[in-house]
C-alpha cells in the first residue's frame, strides 16, 4: 500500500515479489489495488516492473494476504488500432516488443 500511496517519489518505493522459477526478486511499483472479494485479504493489483536496466513493463496479479501468495502476470506491450471491418479497436502486438519481454523474463530466471 505504501508503494501506491506514496506516489511518484524518487526513488519510487517498490514491492519485491518472489516468483517460482526466478533467481531474483521482482521489484514492482504498485499503481492500482482493488479488493478481490470483500474479505479484506484478497487483492487484485497492477503496477510497473521497476528494473533500472530495462524498459518499463506493466504487470498485474492477485495477492492473498492471509496465505501471502498469489499470481503474477507480465503484460505484453500493445497499442490499439481501429479495425474498419470490425468497426472496433483491436489490440496490436509488436513481435519485437514481445520478443524483448520474453528475453527479459528468460534473463530473470537465470
């Protein structure tokens, strides 16, 4: 909660997540928190990966305070583009951005 409420101080306060299969903790600056079920112990959260050597990547997940575990998702960068045939915006994923994120994740697992 401190990472969220302190805002954009420099350096930004982060939360370190320990992920299965990763050799180092993953620092995240939390940008949003939502109660998952009203119990006060289940939370959906969003944030930004906070690595000094990498581009900023969005992440999101779930955390249960009672069991101190949850799940973690890396968000593949995308942009919205208008699809004339569908008459709606569609997500467009860059192969380069996807590969860069895959490479970063692989390096974090070493």
